[in-house]
C-alpha cells in the first residue's frame, strides 16, 4: 500500500485463527414455541395466508373496474362498498399475523 510519498509499505500478514476456519452452525436461541432451537428462525404459530384471503383481494380489485370504465350500476356500487370492510378485515388479519412474527415488539 503506498504511503503519502508513494513508497510501498508491506502490510503484515493477517493472523490465522484455526477456530474460525472450522464450519460453525448458525447460533440460535430457542423460542418457547419453537422446536428447541434447531432452526434459525421459527415464527410463532407458522400461520400462512389462506387462499380465500387472496381470492377476496382479487375480487375486490375486479369490483373496481366498472368504476374505472364508467359503467357503474347499482350492483357494482354495492360490491365496491362491500369490498371496503372486507379489505379492512383482511388487512387487520395480515397485520396481526405480521406482528406475530416479532413477539417482542419494537424496541425504542
């Protein structure tokens, strides 16, 4: 590595640590609901997104298209207004599920 004058100064070789060269497993802390700490991250409950929630979101998006194309009817308006609380409910379930992944909450 050159110094300010341009002369190369050799750097010392890094020290070899034989303990760090061995393969180590990821350090885990066992969660009370986990499988004893064998996996690096084990969320509580392992709840996945149900298929009906995804279908409900797609139907809510489809219910908006009559308003986009300006061909609204009474039925399409009812479907749009019914989609609002349904999407709120799906959002509440997903936020609750997301918070369940981090049981200790936010540290300030």
